[in-house]
């Protein structure tokens, strides 16, 4: 069961909403804004949530420090992964995925963009990390829109009279990091490349769920003086243009690619285009930013490897203590694992094969012992993982009706360039996020 987190600022905000009799006028204004904003398919999922997640400075400080530590851990582990074949073997990737992760980027940072998902206890300031994304990162635009919507409510205006609230802008922060990463590329000032304003293609699979958010980023990049467009893998080719080989899409030559597709999506759906992209990247024709080189961080194997002696020797003592304290215990299921260690289904859940999304989470809680053990056995063949079940934190959320409802909350830390640049907050009810068919997106801010 979720543990209820009683927060002073949260309760104060709810009291303001109660004094305003639910702030019907504010709710209407927020919903109208969301309906008129960019055409995200998720609008209905979070429309009507008019109270934000509010962190105090101490809570924000804990999460900010965690982001810095996480960035250091990921950079160190990926450095070891790229130079040590024996260390790479601990991850157990197939050859297609592994070869993709070894394509050099020519940029300074191995993990310039990441989102780390965790359950945070505001009262104790403790947290448990359940997943990392470096490719397929999303939610930035909906987080920004949730903030803009809530600012249209009377409840927020009343709260802001009493407190200074700082919100995040992860879209701007991500855009800044994309351009900064491009400028660290070894060929950023060579030949036809432009050191400040690259021709940037945002590459994803056909029918990507991230397509609407990509349009938001294209507009934002245009505002920064950067030519940008969306592209699919099928458009990518290496052609001779003006006497030199270049990567091109249907709009013309490309000097920078933001790869939004995850590594497994690229292998599965990319076809010849993905080979053209990585050939161009390897040869220094294009700067590719995205999850392919940092993909190991996204996998269940990564969390398991963090606790091995090989990985402990790479990290500092405080970083190893951070891993032990804050990463959910995770084990990849192999034919050699003792499944009886995981028979207590209330303590574990199953996550599907590396690279799959939250839709592949199976919670043992609520299942019969026989069904749970069948799921464990079935997972051996596909190398699924078992992860400790983390007690979810809850808060009162005003969504839809006037009466608040208690919902479980998960935070996503956007870590760009090694620092915390935004926090996504969404919530729902059920044993796992995969069960949250009533998901609600919340604004998240820091009260100073």
C-alpha cells in the first residue's frame, strides 16, 4: 500500500482550493489552455489536475545533489563499458545492440541527456530509483504545459501571494543542452558545419508516441536560430552534396541528429536508415546525440551491474553508498538464477526485457502464488528482470471532481549536462505505473 505523505505546502494549497470552493473558474481556465496548446495526445489524461507537487528547498537540494551523483555514476560506468570488453560482457547484450552502443559520438559527455524515475518520500527525503532513460526521453513538454496551465488558476495566484514558487522549464534546458553538446563535437567547426546553428534532424520511428513533443522542440529550436525538422529512419542516406559526403534526410543535409528513438526501437524498426546514421556518426559526418551510446544505462542490467565488484571498483566510496541506498534491487532472470529467492510476490515485480517500456511491468501483489511463479519461469527465456517492489508515495490530487483523491506519485529527474534541469511529476492509482490508467500530470515547483 502507498504511504501517505503529509506536506505543509501541499495541505496549504488544498486549503486554498477548499476556500475557493474547488476554484471552478481556475479549473476551466487551465483546461481551456491545455485544449488550445500543442496537440499532445495526453491532454485528457492530466486535464483538471490543478494542485502542483511543491518541494521545499531542502527537498529540492536532496534531489539536485542526487542528480549530480547520478550523472557522475553514469559517466564513469559508461567510460568503463566503452573501453573494457570484459566489463561489457556483464550486460549480456546481443551483438546488434552492443555494436550500436560502441559507435563513437565525438562529444565530451557519454550521457548528456537523461531522465531518472524515482519514488520520493518528502517527509524523510529518502528515495528509490526504479529506472533510467537516456533514449526515448519524453514528458518535458507536458510538464511545461502543466505549469502554464496551473498558473491560470485562482488557487495558484492566492498561493503565490504568500510564497515564492520556482517552476522548471525542461524544454528550454534540453534545447540548451542539445546545442551545447553539438558545440563539443570534434567536427563542430569544420567545413560545412556551423558551430552555433546546426541543421538538426530529430529522428524517431514512424508513428512515435513522442511525435507531438518533437513538434514543440522544433518550434523551440527555430527560436534559437537553429534549422530543425522531424525525420524518420527511412529518410536517412549518405549522399554526395557539393563535392562532399553528407548525411541527408528529405529536407537536405544534416549536421546534427537528436536520436529520440530508443536503441531497441532503432534496431527493430530503423532498417537501412539506422545503418546510414551510425556510419555517418562513426565517420564524423554528423553529430548524433541520443540514447544509443548511453543505452546501457537504460537497461535492467545496468542497475544489477552497479552492485558487482567490477563496478564498485570504478565508483567512489560515496557513490557506492549511494547505489546501495537508492537503487532498487534488480536481478536479470537467467537459467542459473534461484527463482525461490523471489517467491514472495509482495516484495517483487517483473520488468520485461531490456529496452521495453513500463507497459511490461508485472506486479506480484494481487496474484496467486501459482500464477506468480509461472510468470517467473516464463521470464527466464526472455531475460526479464525482477525488481524489488518500492512502496509508492501518495498525495491528495484535485483532478476532475471537486473532491481531492489520494494518488500515487512518481518523479522523473531530468538530468542535462550533469545537473538537475527539471522534474516531471505524474500520478495514478494501482500497484505499478503500468496499471495507472487514470494517470494525471502535475506541475512541480520549489517553494523558496
